[in-house]
């Protein structure tokens, strides 16, 4: 778990090593344990290290394998690196470290770009072939680890965070109108390859990009499970699906125990994180460190679920840590959380994750977390309405159930220069829904949510907030074999029991009934959802700042309307509309974007 950066020149000049150093220094929170730089010919690489596997200096990066003439930087964890190392050793490779980074380099030499098919893990990497000048970038199947790109004439820069690219300088920071349309349509989600900034892009999940010395490149999407029924599953009963899912989740949790440091759990008290605790207990974990966060109530809205997390902690005798955050702390913590965001994210639990991660990082360096289960196993309340639609109406059903607002409403919000001439977000959904490989409207929806939108909302949120404190978060519900199994599962078992039915059935085998049958929680942060005093003042300050007026993203009359009644204007999905526009402006100002 680390931060990587680099620059490739295509114009015959040397890379700007000082710019790579600035990017590397900006990534320091992601890797507090070491700093490294490497430059040869047209390529320079930078790295910040968080020591999780092979804590010795032999695991430092950038890592060069002299015999193979390869140099690489890597962010993430390969959970099956020991098995791969044994296989590679049998093929004649010799190792000088016990790190998963060295396994990655030798696997690339042995199998070429197809080596990613053999990896179980979360990762982003850059590998330089010293003899050819070719550079290979890659990202894990579910986009758990980020990789941002800043192309420019004659060069390409890349980094683990967008702010690191800004630190290098010379980035086109104008707003991308299509990305802005996505942001206002999908709760601040901007899917790859776009970001809200015109000059910054993202390598899509499950993608390997091979970059030649002249700057030409080719992308290969190496994984996309089919959301259709398989003949070998035709006779499976509901109990069979339950057992299959529980078995796959056991394997996923076990894989994520690999580390040379202790592993804890972020425990909300919901089904997903509680399942992780239960399965770790089955694996014999004793005195497992678990962590929960809660917030003061505001406007009659409760801000903690400690009753459930305490129940799970007692049941499995964990070493439990509880953090209660007063409302006035939310407003003071807000700017730090926004500074940690690679892209603007409006989910109110971002501050919660940032505050919790600060405390957790004082105790452990690795945690498992329950993100992704709702998208993979159909846990949200809008899925049944989409599932009821015919396959040919999947896009319409999705836009009606999920979008914050239709394209026509955006004309009231955005200045004309930033409003695309047609519904680009609706068109995006239609294109994805029309693609083959999804059998029903629900299958197409879960494919879109899991592989396109989720990497740029809950997954990015957890990575940004935990890594800002040098804390590695692992997400077993995004184990690719578990996702493949869930994709093949018919809609019925997933929609049963109010959603996530097959997962609830698995939970009943290992958890107290009160945890499985509890009402679904949404990790509220009342000070934000209710626009409490200090937060509202921060919002007013940002929207009235000279930078906001000069930028002129939103129509003045719309902003005035929201500020006149800050807690009344909601999107179709119930999000606070004022918070959505203010967060974008606060993020831009925080990162010095004018």
C-alpha cells in the first residue's frame, strides 16, 4: 500500500525529475515509511512506501530487477504473492526480497501483460522495460487502487492521486462539462476515464495500458464477468447459493489476512462488516481490533449505530474501539477530509471515514472493510423497481430510479457554457445497458454499478480517506472471484428478504439474528445532512468567495434559492442539493484551482 508517481517523455527530452519529486512528496501520507526516486532515459518514477509486506529495505521502491532489466512502482497488495513466488521460483526465477512488488516484476517478465490474470489483489503499477523504453501501466479489476493521468504534448505524468498531479504543475484545470454533468446526475460520481478537470484522466479499472516510446499506446480490458446464468448453476437451490456465497466470502476474507503487520476491521454493526468479523473469528483471530464511529444527533436524526457494533464486538470478543464525534468537530474536520479527496465526493460519511481512519491508524496499519456488498448483492432499495422492468427498458428504469435529476433540470443549475447540448449521462447509461453480457434489467444495473460507478464512489471514498493516514483498507466483498459468483447468481436470491437475500442467509449461519434482521443503516452524519450551523457557514463562505464568483459554474439565482432554505432542497434521491454544489466549490478552492 503506497503512492506512486512518474513522468514519461516522448519528445526526446529528459523527464522533469523535480516535478516527479513534487508529486512524490504530495503522496507522503499514503506512504510514510519511505521515499524513492528513479530516472533513466525518458522515464522517471517516484514512490512513497507504506510497509505492510517485507518490512525490510529490500522491499523499497522504485524496485529494479537487474537481471530482468525491469524497474517498477506498485501500490496495493497481491494476496497470492507467496503462491506466485513459489511458482516463479520453480520456473528458475531467483528472489532477493520477500515483497509482492518483486513478484509482480518477475511475473511480468514470465508471462508478459497477461500476468494480471494471475493476480488476486488490489493494485496499480507502472513497469518500465529498460531495454525497449516501453512502459506498462495497470489497475486492478474493481478499481480499488487509483491511477490518475495527466497527458500533455510530448509527455505523460501519472500518480496515485489527483492532487499529486496538481503539485507537479502545468495541468489544465478547466472544468470538463461532461464530467460535471455526471457529477450532478450521479451523486458526485464521475466514472473513468474522466475527472471534473479537463487535464486529468483515470486509467479505467481492469485495464492494462502499454505505452510505446513514441507515445502511442494500446489499452486492454482484461476482465469483465458475464451477468448471465451458467449451465453448471442450473440446479442450485437457494441453500446452495447461500453456501456458495459464504464459501467464497470465507476465501476472500482469508486472502486479505496476508500481512506482516496486524489486520483489524472497520465495524459499522451492519451485516457486511459484521460478516467479516465473524469469518475472521472462524479463522482463529483472537483479540481482533475493531473500530466504530458515531456522531451527535442533529434535528432528531441519530448519528450512531453503536448498539449493533457493540453487540458484534461482544459476541466475538473483539478488542473494540469506539469514536463518538461531536457536531462541532465535523465542521473543523471537513476541510481536512476535502483536502484528502482526489476528486469531490459528496457522501456525508466521507468525514466519518477520515476521522475514523485517523484514530484507527494509531492502532493498526491494515483493516478489512465491508464496502461493495450492496452493489454486488443488490442491497439498495431502488433495485426491486429496476428489476421489475423489461430488459429493453433497463436504461429508462435506471435513470428514473437512480439519477439525482434529469438533464432538463440542469439548465436551471449550470451556466450555459458548462451545459452539454444533450443528456450525456442518460446516453452513458443507455450505452452500458445495451451492451451484451447482462441477462435482465437487474443484471445490467449491477454490472454498471459494480464495474463503472462503484470504483468512483464508495471504493474511492474509502481509499482516499484511509490512505490519508497511511492506513490500508482491504475490501473482501470486491474479491473478483466472489464478484464473478454474484454476477452469475439469478436476481431472485439477491432480491430476497428486502435485498441482499443470499448474503443475509449466509449471515444467519454465523451471526446473531439481531444483526442480520436489523433495519438497514446508512451511516448518517447529521451535521452535514441537516446543514448544521458551522457546516452551513462553511458552505456560505465557499459559494460567496471571489473564486466562486469568477468561476461562475452555477447560476446565481439557483444558489440564492438553495441558501434561502438550505435543508429543504433535495435531489430525486434525497441528497442535499446545496451540499452537492458547495462541495464541488470547496474542493476546487481547497486544491487551489481557480
